[in-house]
C-alpha cells in the first residue's frame, strides 16, 4: 500500500486531502505541524510528503531541512 504524510495545520485541508487519498487506497499519516511530522517520520517512511510551509512551532522549511 502506498503511504502519504500530510503536514498541515488547517483541519479542513487535512480532512479533504485525507478523504481523497484514502479513497485512492493510500495509507494516510497526518501531522499538524513540523515537530509532529518528524515524530511520525521516525517510525514510518511514506512514499510522498505533502508539506505546508506556514505552520506553528516548526515551519515547513525547517521540517524539510530535518527530512533531508
């Protein structure tokens, strides 16, 4: 099964994307900010990461640097 990590702090965006990807048989992981995403990435390796830039705590740019 394909895996995707959605990182966004907007609940409506997250719910819409989660629904759309689950409908396409993706295993969906959700993080509300960069620090939560990094915790998820310690134990899971998604095929795709959708990463918002403007988020509280750890923003998208900082998260991307950690992922690299």
